[in-house]
């Protein structure tokens, strides 16, 4: 039996040891870089599949961040709209309170003129609020994104709406940034929403009745009997002071019906109460309700209160009809404010969903890059193991360097 001995050259041992040291040193440097960056994948060559997954997750995070910024801007605009509508409600309520005080019979011409000035100031405040803009100069109530000033005061012709009617739809990631100003301010029904009652006027707009009679807003008693026609209720007072009323074109026609203050007058599915004492020949006009703006309601109240003078019937009728229509106007504003509140609730829900998506995608990115806590702990442990192995390799390499023939001979 023979033994075979292989010869290992000193240079070969030196090269092998050096390559081993370099390899371990490179591994330590890589681990050190991963620990510092808290990422296991820093280049596509480290793990192509994981790098691609990380790139997709980064793109999704960028998109979510963009949507969150847009949602924050939209939320700020709607908050401003909701707050502005609250101010409008306060101003209209203050206007309403002043209209109630206009019914005070003790007001003289000077007091009534002062009242008109206060009403005019509140009306202008409401118009200014309706034209409010956001931080970017966009109208809060421009409807479908019109850049024009939505409400234009034409003086005698009234306020017109130059916005684009309608409401932008919200989606899963965004909410509308504007409120339909037409629905909030320009869609107010006259009268009670079905019919309206007024007193006859001359060419200058002054009420021609000389009595003190005025009517309530009225109610619908039978929707199927409504005709949509216009009527005139006329009053007659005989020599004995007895008062009757007639409605010639009602169905059936009413003629010479005794009138009692505070008692309802009913015909063709409508009923309203007339109070006060009409003069002979006085009348009331009843017609179908139309759409108007809250500005027209306020303008009409200001005009009527300014012209009413000492006519108690005209003042009472103005107060009655104005309060009815102001309430309808505030209901429209409140409905738009409620819609703004719902948009804010929706924005909060969208924000919560986006946060959840962001957390999920961030977790996916951490797994793809190996930046989660478990991976970091594993890299630190491996780094320590590599350091130990590198120290052992250095020690063994130093020993191998001594195993040369020349060292032995010496």
C-alpha cells in the first residue's frame, strides 16, 4: 500500500487565502450597506423579481400620495364652501328678523328707511358670499367649474347666474370641488311652492288696495283639484258695512260670499286665510308659483317695505310673503350645506381608505426590498457571523503564511 502526497505550493496557498479574505470582506461590505440603507435589495441585480415588485409598489405609493394631496385640496375647498353657506344662513336669518320687525306699526318713515338700509346691507353680504372664491381664485359656487363670477348683479334686472348649472360627480378617490350655486341660491319657489298670493299694484309698483286686508301663505287642500290658473279675489263692502268676496273664475264660481277676518277662503284645492278689513273694491291676486332667486326675494322685500308707507295691509302682506319665501330660500341653502357636509364625510372615508392602501402597499414594498424588521435583524445577525468568519480567515491566513520551507529551514 502506497501513500500519495500532493504538493501545495506556497503561492497557491497565498492566492486561495487572499481570495477567501476578499470574498468575505465583500460580503461584509454588502451587508453593511444593506444594514445602513435598511434594504436587502438596493439594485436590480440583487434580486430582479423583488426589484420589479418594489418598483410597482413605489409607483402605487406615488399615485396614492398624489391622490391624497388632491383630496386634501378638495376637502379644504368644500370646507370653505360649507363655512360660507353657514354665513349665508346667518345673514338671511338676520334679514328675516328685520323683515319681522318691519311689521311693527309704530315705525315712522325714518325708522323704515333705516330698516331698508340694514336690509340692503345684508342682501349685499349674501351676494358677496355667493361669489366667494377658494385659495386658488376659483368660485365656490360656480357649479361645473366655470371660471366666470357666478352671480352678477344687474341692478333693476336682478341677479343672474353665469356659472354652469350642475354638480361634479365624486368618485372613489376624489370629491367634487364646487357646489351648484344655482341650486343653492337661484332655485327658490315663490309663495308656498304651489301658488302665490299678492296685492295689486299700479305702474310705479305701489299697492292700490286701501284697506288693511292681507293673506297668509296658504296651503294645498286637494292636489287633484289644482288647476294652475290665476285668480282674483275681489271684496265688496255694502252701505251697511257688510263685506263679501267673489272669485269669478273658480270652479264653481264664488260670488258674494260673506267675509270674516281670520276665516279661510278655499277653492280649487287651495286654502288661505285673509285677515284685516278690506275696503270696497280691494282685491288679491292668486297665481301659480314660479322659480326665483333668494336675491329677488330679498330685493322684493326691500322694495315693498320701502314703498309700503303707512299701508298696514301692504306691510302685513309683504311680511307674510317675504317670510314664507325667505324660509324656502334658507331651505335651499341648508340643503346645499348638508350636501357639502356629506362631501366632507365622504372625503374622510376616502382618506381612511387611502391610508389603509398606503399602509398595505408600504408593507408590500418592505417585503420586496427586505426592509422589514425581521429582515433587518437577520442581516445584522449575518453581519456578525461574517465578521467572526472573517476574523477566523485572517487568523488562519496568518498561520498559512508561516508554513513555507524557508521558514522551516530557518
